[in-house]
């Protein structure tokens, strides 16, 4: 999911929050991804159909983007249903999970960051401000797992010659 061959995987900051944006960008860069800040819903929608490795959206009440969390979640669900999603927030996991449910994201399968967490298709990783401060390696590992392109399949070994 990288764009051109050899380019970094692009991850949209779909609802950036000024307080956490630098932590998010640093973690994405450390994982080998290219963060792309989004400032409006129209700009977000303009990326529909483009090669994206993932999306990151803040659950904060305010954002540098004028749209609500509900509006952004609606666009993400309709326009980017198969793109990996990370939700960030200043609060703890349970508070973020409740906010997401309150804003129309009850169907999302939220996963708390943990060392060695295995993320499955359709799960949404939640990373808190405390995670960015105290668990940088776990954040980097999760971002790498989510946003790195799949390694190419190993070539199939040659068939042995038929026995006479």
C-alpha cells in the first residue's frame, strides 16, 4: 500500500490534534511511514482510492481540523473501510473507547496497545498520550506492523525434474 515502488507508506493524519501531532508524526517516521496531515473533510475525501498504508485520527474534543470525530469516523467508514486505522487520544483507553462509542463508532473493534499485540484485519488500534511517552518502542512496533507493506512472497522453489 505504498504509492510508487520504493516510496514510503503514506499514512493520513485524518483528524490531527495539535497537542499530539508531533508525537504521532515522530512515531510514524520511526516506523518508516510518511505522515500526511489533513485539514478538511474535503481533503480527506480527495484521498479516496489512493494508495494509503493507514489512517490516524484523534479522538480529542477539539482538533486542528474543523470536523467532529463523528464526521471523520463516518467518512473513514464509508470511504476507507479497508485501510488500517489508529485512534489517538489524551485520555486512557476506556475513556477513548467510550468517546468513540458516543460518536458513532460502536461497531469498531478497538484494541488497546500492548507489547507484542497482534493486530487483525478490521481491528482499530488505540494509542494514548501516555503510550507515546512511556511505550515508544511498542508504538513504533505496532505502527510498523500496521503500516508497512506486506513483504513480497518468496519465490516458489523450482519443481524437481520428473523421475524416469
